[in-house]
C-alpha cells in the first residue's frame, strides 16, 4: 500500500459518500487515502437504485454524459397491492427529466466503481480489497486506522462505511444501531432486452421508470416493493422494517416470492433471466437516527450518519450521501487552513449540514417514520381502495346501489375515525 507519514484524510468506505469526499479533497490538492473493503467499489452494494442528480451535478457538471447511468426517470408509478388486485397511479412529465430535477436509475456495482475511479483520477490514493480493522484513538482523538496490523495516520478520518459504521461503534464514537432504525432490502435483477423493457413500460430511448408499491408485498410490515428499469435489466425488490420481521407469519423469502408473482409484477419481469440476488441494510429512521457526526479527528457521512429519507412515495439516499461527502470534504479543507483538527474546528461540518438541503429535508419529514409505523397503511387501506375500485368498475348485472352508499360501506370497514386520525397524522408528518 502507498502511504505517507500522515495523510490529510483517510476515508473508510468507497461508496458514494466516501468517493465524493475523496474526489473533492483530491481536487483541492490534499493528500487523501480512500480504503474500500470490497474487491472494487460497489461490489458489496445492492445492485440498482435511483440517483437524484442535483448533488453530484454541482460537483461534476454533466456527469451523466460519462457516468454509467442506466435510464433517466421520466415516469413515476405509485401503487397499492392486495393479494390479486392493484391500484396504480402513473405520473409522466418532461419536468422529471429537466436539468436540475433529473434523476437516473443506476446499477451501484458500475456507478460506485466509476465514482471511485474519478477520485483516483483526481489524485486520491485508492486501496480496494483492504479491510480497516479499527481506528487509532489517542487521547480521545482519532489519528488514523489499522489495516492488517499496519498503522496508517491521518489528520482526519472520514467514516463512510455504511449504515452500521462498526468502526465508530467499536471505538465508542456512536451508539449501536437499533433494529427500529434500519430496514432490510432484498433485490433481484432480471435481464431483459432493452426493446422488451421499453415496450412493457411505454418507454423510448433513454427514458426510464421508477415504481413503488405498498400493501401485500410486505405482509403488513412497514416497507414496500420497488421496480426500476435499467438499460437491459429490471431491479425488483422489497424493503422491510427490521424491527418486526421475526414476528411476521411469512419469511422474507416468502414475501419476496409473493411480490414477484403478483399479477401486477409478474408480466413485467416475464421471461427475464435472473442475474443477481442481493441484500443490504439501509437507514430508515430519518432525522431521529442522526447522532454523532464529528469529533476530535473524525467525521461521519452517508449511510453511516443515518442520512436517508423515505417518505413513502419517494426514497432518497444517494443524493444525501453525495452531498454529505462533499460537505465533509469542505470541513476538512477548512480545518487544514487552520491546522486544527479538533472537534471545535470540525464542527463546521454540522454547520454546513444545517445550511444544506440534507438537514432541512430530514427536519421537514422528521415525523414521517413514526407515521408509517401503522399497519393500517399496509393492510386495511390497500384493501379498502381495492374494494372501492371494484365497486366503481365491476359491472355484473346486479341492481345498482348509489355510489355514496357503496363507498361508505368500505370506509366504515376501515374505520371512519381511523381514517380521520391517520389522515391528520399523515398531513402533519408531511
């Protein structure tokens, strides 16, 4: 491994947050080492997902022209599923693809590797396939890392090592992540010809679709199903709250099988060749999960800091990871100007975060994670909507009943007061 006596920064984790931090620091001429335990960046990440472009666009303008993005999202689908039924809303607009508000489906194994390489091109020293065993802590200050018994020193260590951030926990820098704060994501990738994907989703050229589903996919657990269109494959999966998985009467495998077999999903992946199965833990508790962000000689960013936003109809993590990596780098640059790497100097990172969209957006939706811990959202309400749609559209020759009476029947079954209370809570959480 190439090393200096002391690096300006060592970054642990070569995902989006870590690679962005390394890129920004290296572009400013700082001596940076980025360590990734996978054989290459992205090798241990779930394949597939959605990247809102705004944060990376500010750092690497027109990045999508060279980056291995799959498709630009032009269509949004939000659906509620019961065992056999589906109620799906589609939104299709050129505003989704406009510069500044565009987003892309990406395969993380490809995209993360590209960004990691961009950091190396900018001058960062990269080390893939290397595991950091522990942090070096001296007089309550982080001064480096230990890899395979070798000590490597730095003025600052940036932890971007994923949702658990085991290094921070082991060193006592943050509390252990609780099951209620995370979700488990499971995903499969199915290969299909580009033409078939475009026909099934009504896409043209580079257009793509992002689909989110609630209801039976999670068998009453907090979470949902998703489907993203890649160039020549589909990423399909579930995200489920970890806290109550063991209490459910179905295994994760059974829930996933039911999801991909659903009449709404099965035709979309029909004849697809299974390429990959993967699983991953993701932060899920929003602002309440954000704890220690900085200290003497260290910063925490990305998933390790808990930066993820799930508001049901939209899931964001990549843009927050990239922006937090950039801000961590800016904090290190400011610290280097003063040659002061104590917590009092590095707290500028928190100031930068507070002034950014990251903390603003997390604060706006801080009540939403608690709101969706409501089984009615995943059981009664999808069933209610499905039954309402059936009463509206199914004609079988029986004498008609006034629509208002039919709707009232289904509302009463779900509970009028439940709807009122949940409606008020939902509005307040958003």
